[in-house]
C-alpha cells in the first residue's frame, strides 16, 4: 500500500460523498460488506485518544456531513464469555488497517476479523466460541 502524508484535511482533498468515516458507533455495519478503494476514501482513526469516548467519532462525522460505517463485528462474531463481561468493538488504528487489508486480499470478513480482532476485545468467531 502506498501512503502519502499531508497537513491538509481529508475534507479538502476528497469530495464529501467519497469519504466514509469508520466509527464503531455507526449504525451501518451490515451495509459495509465490501471495500471500494477506486471510488471511496476511508477515514481510520479520525481521532487518536487513549480513552474511549462513546459517540465522539460518530458526532464528528455527522458534523462534517460524512457517511459512516462500522466493521461488521456483530454480524460475524459473537460475544465470548469472560470473567469481566467485557466486549468492545473499538479497535486501534493498526487493527482496523489489518482487518481492511486482510479483507481486501481474501474477500472474507471472518478471515479479516480473525486477523485483526484480538480475543481481549471479547469477541470471537462462532466456531471458536463452540470450542
């Protein structure tokens, strides 16, 4: 993957209708079934913070009139039983990048989510939960 850096905002570089802001708070998980790198731009980690602020990235996307999507974790994974009853769909930028890269190569959400969602997040693929 080729990456360029610039001090310019993605809002100034791309048309608004081409930008999809990935946020775990989006309602659009089922619709995010394929990547369209030819005509869409995906914003990963629009905010970098050590703590989790619910709805913050969704609010930011809405303020900027951007489409949103979330990774289809709930559609392909199940909550694993754990002592702390902890389950989180909030991922680090590198995890999201790994998931999208693996999906782009395999066209398989289960394979992509297996590659990027650590068991510490409290989600597993259904076949793993049965073991």
